[in-house]
C-alpha cells in the first residue's frame, strides 16, 4: 500500500483540514511548507474570495495544496469552475456528492478526495470516481457523523478499492500509528493545528483549546439532523437547553448565526462556536505547524517500527 506522501507528492502523510473561516491561503501555505498538504477552506467564502486566497497561497509556496469545497455553498458551481481553471492539485469535498464535477476536475488533473462519515456514502463516491476517501469519525470537530474513527475506518478500508485517509481523534503519533494499523494511508488533522503558531484564530480560542479537558466538547444539533462538535460554553448549553425543549431548526440556527466568526475573529468564548474535536484535551501549548506535524510523524514511525516486536510477542503467546 502506498502512503499518502507518495500519492500526493508531499513530505508527510498528513492533510490539513479545510476548516471554514480558519484555513486561509496563508495558513494552508504554512502547512504545505511544513510538509503536509495545506488546504484552503472555502466554507464562508464566495468564488472571488477563494480566487484571492489561492493567489495568496501560491505567493507563499510552490508545494502541493488543496481546496475544500462544501457542496452546499451557493457559489459551488462557480468554485468548481475556478478550481479547474486554476488547476488546483487536490480538491476535498463535504456536504454532498461531487460526482457532477468529477469529469471537469479530472480533465484539469485534480485529485478528488471527498469526506465521508459512512461506508454507504463512501461506496457511492468511489463509484462516482473519487481518487481517495477521507473517513471522518465522530471524534472530529465541527460537523460530524455517528461512527467513531476506530469503527468506521476498518469497515471503509474493507469496503473500498481506493485509498482511505483517517480523520477524527488524531493528535499525536500514537493515534496516527493506529490509523495506519487500521489500514489508512494517512490522516487529515484539524484540531491539533488550531493551536499552531500560524493558525489565524483569535488567541482566546487557542487558550480555550489548551485549557480543554477530555470531556470539554459536546455535540449540538442532533435533534435537527445538524450535529456539530464544539467546546462547551454558554452558547452550547443554551442550544442544548432549547433542543431538550423541542426547538425547531430555524430557532436553533438563530442562536448560532455568526457564532463561528465571533469565535475565530473576535475571540468570543461565551457565545462563539468553538469548533474542536475530542483531542482538544491533548493540546498543551502553541507550537509551529512544522513542529506539530514532524513530531506526530516521527513518533508514529517509531511506534510502527516496534510492531514487529509486538507481533513476535503475540506469536510466542
């Protein structure tokens, strides 16, 4: 099996998550320079802004990069044309099936890697022509499914012929090594890079991540089929209270309107949406993205090199 760095011509088997309002061109460029695949998150952008961010990234790095397209964005059609015209090396997608765009993207030489939280959707995406799949477990921050990474990943690997990338619950070398053992060719990481020095989120947001504990996140929106994992705060608890009272989706959306932007840009840790995965309890300090990525991969390599010893011990027993 080829690992992700061979498939995408990058140094490490890591994709940086395309986080909306966070993954700018400058941030993605820093992650690409650090040896991962930096990804511009187009959520919250229009096509004009995305074009500007691609230009920013290309002014800062000549290494491979990607763009994440949320297919529910009203500008998706224009963005789909834009990434083809710009010959973006990789496109990751979420919130839908990108099948209608695949011929156009393949003609432009683009690798297409959708995110999926279920085996059934992953199979449809494979049939549509996806090059790889990101298997995202419910441990992730932001919009989530129901299955954990440890249960989803091996089932997806067994069901698909194309490479599978793990996402959710990966913040250090132990978890990356576990993803390899479960059959992944690499990993997409997001939460652990929120505390990188280059990440443009407000310092209050970073401080909340560093202070977080193992049980600091919760999932809101399950009652209206819009589950989102965030750090518990005043807004999250009010949302949960309204859910228990049977509030409808529109009422709940009023509560969260603009909440991610307030967290990211204003540092509002009370009523802002502090999206984060369960691994936030592992985050202890702000470090350069290059250090986070390199240490994770070095530790994973050391752990994987010991697996022969584990196998020998099991054989003896």
